[in-house]
C-alpha cells in the first residue's frame, strides 16, 4: 500500500503518492580525478575527496531490487569513476543485473586493457568529456583517438554498442573552434554530443559564459554546425521562461561516493559557483544515506517527494532574473529563498537549460 503525504497550502490541500518510479541511477564512484581542469567544480569543493567502498555499492543495489523501473545506471558524478579501485567489479555487477551501463569519463584512463574489459561486459555507452580551446580538458587528441579506436572495433566486430557520446562545455574561449571539433569527432565515429555552457567557479572565469552577453544568433550558430550530422543535446544561450530539471523529470536519483543520496549533480557537493557574475555557495543536499537506510525508503520519503514536486511544478522564485537580486541576501547560498524553500533551486542554470547534464 502506497504511503500518502498531505500538505496544507494557502488555499488547497496537496496529496502526494510517491512510488518506486526511479528510472535512472547516477552513481559517483569517485569524487577525485586524474586531471586538474581549470573550470572544474572540484576546485572549490569544501569536503574531502573519496571513492565508493564496495559495501556502499552493494547496499545501493540491494535497495534497487525493489525499484523495478530502473533501466540505466550511470557511473558519473563530479569525478573520474575509473579512479575507483573496484571499478571492474562494480561495472561487471551492474551488467550482470541486467541494467544498461553508461560510463562518464575524461577518457585518459581508458587504455587498451580497460577497453577490452568494457567491451567484454558489453558496456552500453561512453560519455567522454572533451573541449576545443584551453578552458576545459586541454588537448582532446587522446579522446579523439579513443573514439576512433572504439568505432573501428564496433565496425570490425559488427557490434551495436557501445555508443560514444562527447560531452562538451562551450565558452567564449572555444565556441569559434567548434565546427572543426565537431567534424573531427563525427569522422571518428561519435554518435552523439551533449553541449553545455560553463558555470564559473572562480572570478577569473567570469568572462567565459556565452550567456553573460547573449546573442540571439548563438543558438543558430551552434545548431547549424552539428544538427543533421549527429544526435545532439543543445543548451539555451539566453535565459528563457521554461524550467525543466533533467533529474526530477526523468525520475533520476544521484548517489554520492559516501552513500549520501542527492537529487541532482548541483546538490551533490558543497562548492562555489558564480551565477551571472554573483558568487554563490552551493550546499550539498542529502535526503539520506544508503548505508543507513534503504534507497527506496529515501526516494519515497516525505521530504524528497515534496522537493521533487516543487521542482517539477516550478514552485521556486526566479532568482536569476529578479530585479531585486543585487541587494538580496538569499541568493548568496542555496540554503533558502524568499519563498521559504529549503534548499532552493531559484537560480539553478541546469533548471533553465543553460547547463545540460548527461
């Protein structure tokens, strides 16, 4: 029997009936990384780095047995999953349970031996991070060669997977070079692109976002260079009214390396970001820890269910374009907003589709 929660609103009563409808599970196997990219959120993390222990990993999947709608497991988070010493055991287990396995990676730890392993377990998709220019991951030559190697092997062995997706963060430093970048990866065999905008994590990056001085032609500029050639997820380049959270709308859940359950990548860690030039402290949000409580119970908890409802129905102020934001103390952190929400998504750029998640 489903538990129901009732909330008294100003002129109505809301009844929520949360169920086990999770479809995607993001698992952060590691928050540490083999690279030190200038634009990375990790540069301002306020907590220690770490890797997921096997006990935590298996606690997660014990709980997922009750959640029959789960289709995909994404090894991702804000770190490099291949840094986890138990990566192979974890990946093998996910596939043995019948889940689709997607691996987010910068690609630099995917050598021939690792590639053989990932093919042997039939990994479904690689999401490699790469950008032209100097603001992101530096030279993309390694990922380009890796993409070609995977594509050639798929053709040679007549396989249907893994799909190779290239995740790119656009900025004022690299947008002029994207046409060549796209074409090289298309020629190498990339099947899909995920394009996003940068969120500065320090003052020296404030000139990098393309949305700071929006040009109406930017979306067409990017679209013309990729649309029709390959599948692509494109961001907006200026603020729109539309709000859509890829995590809550797609029934996704995120598990941090230490077992804390977050609603999204933005609330996975405590760090600093700059929203339209204004400094903001993002506080990690957890609705429970899988080492202490079953993930199904965490998902169906009153607090988590109400949070997802508010996100999906845009019950937050639009802090990003508020005319009073210059003198507002609420926007300094993500803890509260002027509507009394905790935490607040009022100025989340993912929610406004300026930033795209995998």
